[in-house]
């Protein structure tokens, strides 16, 4: 019999802290011990974690360059400029791209999306894509879940006379691209409290700023991208994930509904495990094997037959 090489490391906790917090919260010691093990040792922080209220939703304009981006996007819509959303090919990138595309279409923008092929173009923005966009009359490119390392591409965009707005959540390199606006909460001089947003979370906060309200209609997409990207489900992330699951259970977005049916998951019973182990991998599969476009089309379609066909395709690719 094969012997497991795994070695469990049980984290020891301060039982006195558990006892005191348990009394203060009027919570069982078992539940309180779980909180303390996860570093939640203050009563107020614990109450927020348990209640998961919208008090943890932060002002989107706290994010660096958010005001510049909002002003430029609204001007571009008013002038009838052409937008291009450039995304990534994983579940976070796919949901980010879909969210921003749906939002800009709703706002009246002339918008298209593009996700580089991982096999022929590699990861992230590339010069050829930017030059092609210029030929097609694009004047404003917005990246989602990518772009924070695109120093060369930002210079290319500037040289071509196009404005580039970067929205990303990955670690910030020593040199930041010279773009029109760079939105990433991990920047040292960005005061936004939540440094652990997924890429779709950053895109969602842009939508929040553009609409001037919490964009409840897109919270299902945020939940999928946030859970699939394995960011810490604390603070704002926890709230967005939970609210998104409630939205998914309402069974409104036909693409998600079709994909859940293909996974044999009831929308009314969907939870974070279904997202992490069924929905997320199928959205990932398209970009892992070929183009991410089918996953995006699934999330933005309004046609039930198309949704069913795309759901079957993604399930086959995942298999």
C-alpha cells in the first residue's frame, strides 16, 4: 500500500483568545476557533465576517486613476469613439471581459472585445493586436485582468494615438506602463483598502464608478471570477462572492443557466464548490485549449439555443 507523503500541520490557537471572543460574540467555541485560526481575532472584524453586510463595499473612487478613467470613458461614449476590451483567457479574464462589454454596450458604447490566443500570441496585450485595433478605428483600449506589465504596448498605443486604460490585479512590476490610466489596487500609492480583488473585481469597481451605484446586475459574473481565481474570500471579496451566488440562484443569465444544466447542477442550489469545480473549469477550458471567445459569448448571449450549444462545447472542451 502506498504511504501518503502528506503531513498535516495543525495550527495551534490561543484558547484564552477563543474563550474571550466566544463570549463577546455569543458564538460557539468551535466556530470561534475557526475564526481565530484564520486570523480573525477582533470582535468587530468577526462580526463583519459573520454578517457579511454591504458595509464592506468600498468607494470605487478610492482607487488610483479611477476618476481619470471614468471621465475618459464617458467622453468616448459621448463622441462615438470605438472601444476595444482586451482580456485574459482564464475564468477571471472571461468574466471581466464579459462584464465590461455588457456594461459599455448598455451605456451606448461602440465596443468589441479581444482575448489573445495563448498558443499563437501568448499572455497579455501585444503590439500586433494594438496595430490591428488602430486599423479598425479603435481610439480607446481597456484591459481587464491583464496589462500591468505592458510597458512596451503602452508606448505603442501612445505612438499610434490611442488611449490605453489598464485594469488589473496582478503584482505590480518595478516599471508601470505609461498608460492614460492604470487601475490596480496593488499599486503602492493606491489608497483602495481591498488589495485582493480579482481582475473581475477591479472591472466591477470600474462599473460601480461609471454607473454611480452598486451594479447588482453584474454581481453573478464577479462571484464566478472571484471564486475561480482563488483570491481570499474576505472583506469585500466575501460579500461580492456571496451576493453573486444569490444572483446566480435567481437563474437570470441564460448562459450561466445553460452551463449549470450541462454540469447537472441546480441553479437554486448552486454554491461556491459548484463554481470552483464545475463552472470555473469549463470557462477556463476554452482559453486553455484554443480561443476563450466561446466562454465570453456564453456569458453575453441573449439567445437560449446559442447558450445551450456553447455550454455543450465548453463541457466537451473541459472533458
